């Protein structure tokens, strides 16, 4: 279901090696060590989801001679760009302006489709006002009461407008406003203190702001408050000020403490004027106010489900503390990056795209596809007779008729495991598989020919010119009873070989006598039946351990560090010492879905 | 385009020096391969504060790890860049695109065998017996990779991490998380901060009672002067709440369906969505006046007790596209407040039937306050911060504060709940005290009028004290220079809003405040968590005093590190 059947996943075992024993408890470590060797890969375990990859997603480190999955590479950002307008954003801008496009690219907050800028002008000449509209779900900024004067620089315009069209003060304006208000308050307090020092009530309720300050505003207020407190905390510097960066409190405390032994008394005296807490909304204090909650309840009661936001929409918003649909903001498009990847253990570059945004080419790209045999599976035509008659005909038609989503429990089914070799050396392959699949539905699996050779990936013409590989006489494979003989390969080509796997799909429900089947766990089993199967438990997935051996030139060691890693394989150099190599990995082959009886 | 980029790069330092923000003198001085006279007045490296190049090392990434969500972003920003969840869709294999399949949205997801409610949406749970730490590592690693690659978009420079964690966390779990951050994301150091303290910071307070209604449990932490003083927890939190919501929805669906139909079984996603969209909480306690005792005069809640009955009962229509057949269910609005009632307050159960770990929230808060020393209690009770995912439920905060208020009025701050045979006397004493107090208050109010008349001299105790000019001046001074009077509020129940733990962490990182628990990468990779010193507090200042050749190595480097609260 994950991919259309049949499919193959390759397991990268990096997570095993990176898990330090410190994080495991002693008992786990022992248990793990005990079964480390003969443990079968279990595609059903929740962890396997994190270690299985389609072959196309894997890289290969030539120096470590290992598969590298997205987990075991280090990524380095080469450049940033907006996927919508393809504008390359310099890193300094990314640092200062954040991870979103600062031009005109926006995504719909409801359906995430890219939004377009439309004119609301009815006279036909596309004049102002403009709106952002989603061409897919027809959400537009009209719904939140925002219109723009210009059709460009939308994000800067949007930053200045709150929902409903009100003006949002910029950071500077806000700071100024805060200072002004603070002074005002200060003066008022003084005035009051002079008049009647004894009767002092909290001043916040005398002048309540009509709107509660927004999240951003509160945050800015708090930040400013803490900053002022920190500054008040640290005494004015003892040195001249021009060469030390006094914006850092660590520098302050250092300097203060340099002379703490000599002037400790003085220090102690003026050190402990504690940092006070925020005292007003201007300093970021918000007293709980029941009005907002009551209004929210009232609104839900009135407007119901439609006006509220789904959790995923909320999380996608910049400020996730929203509740209603009139609080939505269009989302500026997230920037994308081009990244190069390095092997985590040896730091060699495994893949490096061209830095140009519009180019899709790679400078360096070491794919596992070119180094690891590709394993694939497909159903063997059910009736072998046509294949017998014309062995070279492509088995396209009968195969398309095969229903991978309806494997029949208990009926032996034959599949072809097809292994093709991308290497330039012939390889010797050993396949292994557990006899029954792990999990609740147990299918029996037999690989009829677990050990075989696959030819080298030589020139395509070699195949045509040399006729050494005669087509295998299929008749000899099938004995009189119509069974396929074990120990022989099914078919072979220039750089590929296929073998037969016999599968007896298991039963989705325990057969016949559930009580007798497992007497010990009768009760539990029955309960499990009530629950039925989990998602995808009826998928027939076969873990296959693949081990390949081949002789290759000794190249990796002599090659300069990562100099000629790119592109062509430098392996063809004849005459060099040959070394025996061995690669082994687990794969998981999804053969189909077992149909319920 | 690349030439444009080069040009920009070339001109960038020029611009900067013109503007004169940070001429990087310290950079020049510290490069060893090109000896030159330090330009300007650079400080000798021994005493100099770290210059430009070192400064950049102070760049932080701020993470908050909860049991269902991870938030990540940068200091100085008010909201996290991303909030990542751990639902089953996030845990699929690479290349598994079924969540985008249109048919996928109409299938109801079944709970996995042997899984608790919502378990496959959790990153971790505190009971490690049920947790596969490897899986936690996998999940966390994938989420962090998404955060770094999709949302942070950092350049190659490694960033320090400020990590907000709940104050109690199993070490095995902590080291799993730290392992990922240190090994996969190359963090040079990680500062741990406990989330109640960060919530306090984000509320602008020094002392607070932080009620964190999270996923698996509610933690009530008393914080005083940025330190956890006392903590209690209860399992009445988000998980129970959504389970209750599922019950309500199932019941409603079953009512709607035909008699023969299969029992409805709402999935976690549906219940969670309903809860977060239209769930609410009655802001006034339902009339359990039988148990509540209100003194005659001070009963502000009493009059509002009865809910006004609205004639057409308001209802909310909830679509269930995943139900078979898809249905638009109309649920009475009052029904949607039931889960919060049942899960968080449990008004129908007598108090003595609760176990220690499942106290209703208002009792939990009350007991926490009760266990505090009196002066800390005074500070904390008027700085109650209600935070956590569930706290967004409209009406919940009002309700909690009202319930607490009622409890305090009913019981006072007396740890003895039952005086047995002496209870009558105690009651009487209390009542008398209260009446005395009220009488005095009232007379105090009256007294102004009376003093205007000034026909009869009052008793000394009721007279307003003589105004001393010096006192007045001092008070005036302290008022002007000291903290504003709101900082001094205490002794009344008062709720304070917070921006949340993540925002607190962002504030702290913005001010470049060093944490007590700072774990260096090298040291961690050598010893793991075992390397922490046993002392709970390592003085930051003491370490920096040491002068000598070692000072230049870096300002923040410490000889030993500690796990602080987490130890």
C-alpha cells in the first residue's frame, strides 16, 4: 500500500551502530547482545519504518563501502531559494528575515496551495486594491479583511496590516510607544504618590486598553523589560568602553568578578538588588482575564464547527495559538535549500547539487543504485505452461492479470526474485530469509535457489555479441509433478538473474480451531481477533537478507581523498591488485496483500 | 546569479563597517597565522570578552520537548518556527505517500493492538517500562531532521541548543534525546532549562504556581525566585480528557445510528480535533452547594451559580467523514463541556475516593499551595499560571481559578481537613474569626464617614494611624524607585497569563543568560550523563574567577557540570 505492489525496501543499519549503549538499560544491552547475531530483520517492528528506504533514496559511500541513508549523512546547506519564485536568498537575509519568502509568495493557510495576487478592481485595468486569493479552495484575504494597495511587496504590506485592516505598528514604533506609555505611567505614579502615598491601588485597571496586546507585543514588552532589568543589574563598567563588547552579560560578570577579591565588599553591597518581576502590561505582565474565554465560548456556541480551525491548520500558522478562522494569516512560502551531503563517518561528499537554483544537475552524486544490486519481485505466471512454450517472450500479459492485492491464504504462490547487478564485476549472491514471516499473519517462504551468480554489468553489446549464456531450458526446471525444482535459477541475463520464491500466504484469522491452535493464549487470541488486524498487517512482506561477494580492484584506498569521487567509476583499471569484497544488507520485499477468506 | 551573490558577499563587510556595527577587530587579533599589530584597541586575550567570532558561537536554537510535540525556533522570536507532532503519519516509511491519498482521509484509523489511547501520537511516556527508547530516538531524530532541514535552514555553523524539558525526566530518556542532539546535530553544547521556570519567565514573574496541564499528566509546580520549590502531579490531563471526549462522541454517534449498527469507535484524531475545535469548559462550577460552604457575606460565586437555560438548546454540528456512513452529527453544546468536567474536575466523586495520582485539578492546586511555606504561598497564590496544551480549552482557566477560590474560602489554609469531634468548635471559631474580620472591615469603611462627622472617638485599634511625614516620604521614594505596586500583590487568588515555555526559553536565550545545567559536547560524549557532578548547583560565577592561562579558552567553559534539577 505504501507503494504499489510489488516493492522493495532496503534497510540501512546505521541506527544500530549509532545507538550508544549508554542510552540502553543494562538488561536491554544484554538481550540485544545475545541476539545480535541471529536476529532477523522484522519489517513489522515500529522501528523498521525508520530504517527502510526505497533504493532510490539511498546513497553509497565508496570509502566506507556502505549504504548511506538520510540518517547517516550530514547535510550542508549550499544556498537558499524560494520554491515559488525561484529567487535565491542570500544567507544573511535568511538569518535576518527568517525562513520564509519575503517577496510575494504566499500559501493558502487552509489548503496550502500557492496563492495568487488578484485585483479587486472592477473597471478592468487591474488597479488597486489587491487581494491574495487561493485558486484551489477560494480562500482569500477578503475573509480576514485585508486588502493591499500594491501588487508587489505583499509581505511587507502584510506585515503592517492586522486582520481586519488595522495598522500594526512596527517594532520601532512599538518601542517608542512603550517608552512613552511607561513615562506616562511613571509620572502618574509619582503624582499619585505625592498626593496620597497610603492609598495605593494597582494602577492597571484605571486605564484598560481597548484591545488586549497581541502575542508579539507581549513578547516584545517582556524582552524589553528583561533587558532593562539586566542593564540595571550590571553596574556601569569600570573600564573605558570602547573595546569590550558590553552587550554581553557574560563579559560584564567577568569584569565584575575580576576584582571581586579586592573589592568584594563593595561588590556585594551593590550586587543584590534583585531583578524584580514585571509590574504592568507594558512590561509583559498579563493578568488572567475571563472576558476572552467567555467570548470564545460564546462564539463557538454561535458559529459552531465551521469557524474553528483544525489542528493541522493551526500548527502551520506562524502563531499557533489561534482558534477562529478570522485569525488566519496567509503563510509566506517556506524557503527551500540545496544541500550537499557528506558521509557521517568519513566526511566524504556523497552528493552535491549544482548551486544554480534552476539547475537540477548534480556535481557529485553517489547513488546506491549504482553500487547495490537491485532486488525486485514479481509474480510468476500462475500457469507455467505458456512460459514453457515460449521462454523468451516477455511475461507481461499474464503478470498484469495477477492481483497483488488478493493473495490467497494457504495456496502456494510463486514469485520471481530478480536481482540485477550494477557493478562491473560478477557477483556471487546468497539470499536468506526466515522461513515464516514475522508478525501476526505468518506466511511460509522458501527461496528455491538461495545461492547463485550474477554477471557483471559489462557493455550492453557484450550480451548481444557473446552467446555464451544460452537461455536456460525451463523444462528441466519443472519436474513431472509440475513443481519447480529447487536449487536452480529460473532465468539469467547479462547482468541479472532471477530465482523462484515459493510463498504460502498465511491466514488472516487463525484457522479452524482457534482454541486448539494456541491453548495457552486462547483468551488473548480471541480478544485480538475482536480487534482484528492492524493497518497493513495483511501485507505480505518478506525480509530477505542479501549477501554479495565479488572481487574488485583495490581502488578506494589508493585514490586521493575524495578527489575523483564524482561521476565515472574509476574501477576499470586493470592489473591492480584484486581484493575480495563482501556487502550484506537486509531488504524487505512487499509481495502483495493477502485477501481475506 | 552566482556572480550577484559573490558581489553581495564582497560588499557585505564593507557595508557593515560603514554602518559601524561590529568591526571585527577581535577576529583579526586572534588569527595566529598573520601576526599584525592589533588594530584599534583590542583587549589582550586573557581578559577580553569573546569577540565577534566567539560571539557567534553563542547562537542558540531553542527547543521545547513535550510528550506529544516538539517546538523549535530561534531566540528573540515570539513563536517557534515549527511545532512538530508525532502522529502515525509522521512515522511512515520513506516513500510511503498514502497520507496524500484522497481515500486515506475517509478511512478511520484503528488503534493498534495493545496500544493505549493516543499512544501512537506520543514521543515518549515517563513510564519507561513501556517505551522503546530506540523508537523514541528514531522519532525524535526524524522530527529534528525535519526541523533543521525544513524550518531552521541553518548554515553549517553548529548552534548551541537551549532545551526546555519537564523538570522530572528519566535519565535514560534524557540521554536518548541528548544523544540525538549531540551526535546527529553536532550541537557544541546544550543548556537545559526546566519548563515551569521558563513559563514563569514568559509571564514576567519570579515566583509563580505553574499549572501545566499537559498530555499525560498535570504538573503543579511552585516556583519561587526561579527555583522549583514544590511539585505535585495528577493524571487528569489531556489524555484523559480526549478519552472522555471520545466517550461522549461515541455515545452521541450510537444514539444517531440504527439499533443494529456496530458500536461507534471514534479514533484519536477525531476526538482530538473535536476537543481542540469545539471543546469547552463551563466557567462556573456546577451547583454542588451541598458540599461547598460559603460564609454568608462573601459569596461572590453564589448568585451566578445557576446556568441560565436557553430555550432552543444550542448545538454544534460536527462532521464525521470517517464514520461509516459519513455523518454530520449534531451534539448539544452543553454536552461538549462534559469531558472537561469529568476528566479534570470529577465533581461526582467524593474526594476520599481519589488516589494520590488522580486528584482533580483544583484540589491538586490547593494542596500544592497548602504544602508551601506561608510566605511563598502568599506569592504563589496570586501568581497562578495555567499553561500546557489543554489550558487553551476556553473557560478552563476561569473555572480553575473559581474552583480554587471557592476551596480556599471554604477551607482556609488549614491542613487539617477533619477535626472529628472537635469540628463543631473549630467551625465556630472560624466563623467568629471571619465575622470579626468582616465587622472590622465594615467599620473601617464606615469609619471614613464617621471621621468626617467626628463626633465619637473610635477605639485605638480602629483609628487610622497617624500620618508620619518621614514615612510618607520613604514610601513615596520606594514607590518611585522600587518596583511598581503590582509586584507586591499577594494573598489573593489571581491568574497570570504566560506566553508558554518556549517563549520563555526564547527570551532567556535572547538575553544570553547562562543556564545552570550546561552540557558540553565533548564531555557528554566522553562520559554521558554519568559525567555530571553530584552537586545540584555549580556556581557560574566562581568558575569564571580563575585567572591564568586557561581563561582564554572560552568564557563559559566550566570544570564540571551538573544536572541540576534533573540529577
